[in-house]
C-alpha cells in the first residue's frame, strides 16, 4: 500500500475530499500517529528545559529583522 500527502488550495479542499471519499479503495486519515519514543523525548526536553536561557520570539525576530 502506498501513501501520499497532498497540498490543496483551501477553496478546492471540500471538492477533493468528497471525491476521495467516493473511492472505496481510499482511506483518509486526519491524524498523524506520533511514536511513544518521540512523545517521551519531547516530554523529557520540556522537563529539563532551562527557561531562564530562552528568549522571546517577538524580541528576536525584531532583532533579526524577520517578518
């Protein structure tokens, strides 16, 4: 079985979804399964993060002139 990812303009989304649902061989998944290992890693990083060393994104983007 092959999987694909499709990027669709917002105004065409409903049409495409109805078309895909009408095909009996298509399975539509709106969610992504995140492996437990990844969840555990993120949880560990959140618990051990040094919040005092972090910077506010709004301050940084102005400093770097990011829009």
